C-alpha cells in the first residue's frame, strides 16, 4: 500500500500535474499564433511534455496513494480541456474543418454528463466500479488498450499537426520530412473517429441507470 502523505498545495501532486497540463496548453496556443518556426518547435516540445504528464499524473496517484473518485474526475476533466483546446485552436487556425472540434465537444459533453450521473450511483468511468458492464463496453471505453490507443492517436495528431504547419525557417521539420503533413492529417481523422467510437458504449450502457431511475420514481409515486 502506498504511504499516505501531505497533499501538495492541498490538492495532491497528481491533481497538480493535471491542472498544470491545462495551463501549459494556453502557452502552446499562444505560440501557435506566432510566425516564428522556433516558436512552433517550442510548442511541439511543450505538447510532448503535456502528453507525457498525462501518464505522470496517473503514476503519481497510484504511487502516492492519491487515487480517488475525485482524482479520477479531475484527470478526465483535464484530458477533456487539453483535447478541446487543441482541436478548437487547430480549427481557428484553419488547419482542420470546424466539424471536428464541434463533434469532439458534443461527444465530450454527453459522455461526461452521463458519467456524472453514473457517479451519483456509485459507478466510475474506469476501474473496478466502472459503469461499463459489457465486455465490449469495457474494451472500447475503459480498457488499457482503448485508453492508451486513444491517447496515442491524440498525441500523434497534436504533435504532428504543429510540425506540419510550422512557418518556413531553418528548423522547419515539414520541409525536411515531406510525410509529416500526411501523418498529421490521417492521425487527426483517426483520433476524432476513435473519440466518437469510444463514446458510443457510454451512451448505450447508461440506459439502465435511467431505466432504474424511472422504476424508482414510479415506485415512489405508488
């Protein structure tokens, strides 16, 4: 069992990392509106750091004994903020069509809303008390394979999208490697499609919570 410790800044080291990831995203956005190739290189490096910290917060939560339903919610919300900041920024810059961030945001609102409702019933998004009950729901949504695959597709899409649109300069990566724009485009499509696919089981399996709620209301009314 991990030893208990005094939470860093009162919110825990893992949650601090999650919140710091969100702050770094705004720094990246500012760099993306620059016309200097070197700023894009820095944005790429910070993006890699943000992706790395996505695994760091989970490691800290487990090793420091900070795993909790609240921490899991903060982790999910942090991931949601990161992905939406990147997708929206890419659309504003004209790198991707507008429907991509709109679809991701809509999916996120519905999935997180249903997960919040399930949390009230004692079920979490992942783990032993996951709201996913079917094997295919677990596989597509809460399994390590699904979560890491989705994280990888987003990581490739975000990082390569920045490199593909780097302003011309001596350190322009896309000019040196002509395949970078193609990787950026394909990975963005895959990430968005996989995002939607992973949300489908949540929409389907949340029905029994509302069915139970309806039965409870009917029982109270009699």
